[in-house]
């Protein structure tokens, strides 16, 4: 019952948020998963991502669950970003920023609601920033969402859910007393499961994606180019102090998640 309640909270919040006069973005219905905060694969993130990757117990004491949720973008938004080349559409950049802004407010809402229910909750301070030299985050939303059973990784380095990979993720750590969800066994990436597709590699404007790996430095150069173009939309991908704020603008691309079979799965 609590899992359904929290899922409905998130879904209803997103639905209401997009009705705000200042918001131009629209989103699909969010998917919500509940990861075991003490799952062995959480600890492994220190080896997979970074030795500095934050652990759930560093966010709150005695955590049990990480609530992970995926907010899908719309097909209409994806269509605006289909043009070849490395320039993202202005609509794509704006929705990226508005989604990040919504996450901050939605997570605060969830934390307060969980407190009313008698639980502790918090968000990792590393969730909204990343190491600009190593180009990694010390709180991987996608890896945690995978442990929560929301999806599987594609060769586009994105997590593919049952609703596709075109959207964004966020997480809240809590001591909620519910059964965690299990990882998915199926692989949604057509190349990984059947050896076909690979269209995302063809669409990558920087050749950062290959069938055998991912060059994050090449990818980031495209993001920086778009940040120079979209300085007027703000930069929500930063920590609360602004210490790691994006000084240029909206660091976006998104070419590998639009106009591909896994963009939208249903």
C-alpha cells in the first residue's frame, strides 16, 4: 500500500507541476521503483563509478530503501531534437532544465510527506553535480534506478525502461519499511539482446558512442557547445552552494535517446 501511495504521489505531482503557468514542458507518467539501500550492488558502485560514490547511509542513518523514479519526456519533445548534427533543440534544453528544477521541488515534497508518515528521508548532495574533470557523478541516478528494477542499460549508456530511455531520473533515500523491487532480467537493448540495431551509435554526433564503448570526453564537448548556445535557460545541474555550477549554460545533447527504437517502448 505504501509503495502505491508514494508512486501516486510522484505521478500526481508531475501531472500538477506541468500545469504551472511558468512551465512550458510536458511529461509522461513517471515510473517508480524501490531499491534495497543495502543491496550488494550499491556498495559495488564504488568500484564501478568512483571510490567517492556516496553510500545511502551517508545520506540518512540506517537507510532501507532508495526511491528511484523515471520521468519520461514526450514524443513531441523528442521530435524537436531529431535534426542531425550536434545542436540540441531549444525545447530540449528548456525541458532538461525544467525537469531538473522540478526534481528539486518534488524531492522536497516527498521528504516532507515521508516525515509525516513517520520516516526519515533525504537526497544525496552529489545527486545534482558531477566531477567536471573525470566527468562522473558520485551519485549515479541510473545505476540506482537499475537496482530498483526500472530498466537495463543500452549501448547508448542510458537506462532503458519499459517506457523507453527518453527522460530523466531522480532518487530519494529513506528508511521506509517496504519490500524492495528486484532487478529486471530482460535486456531492453536490442543490440545487447539480439545483436541488432545500434542506431544510437549512428546518431551520436561526436562519435563518442561505439558498439564497444563510450568516450565521455567526446560526449561532453558536445554538451559544452550546447551550453554556449543556451545560456538563457539557467543551469540546474549544480549543487546547492553553486560551487559546481555550470558556468556556461545548459549542457545537453540527447541525440542518442531520440529517433531510436528504445526512445519510447510503449
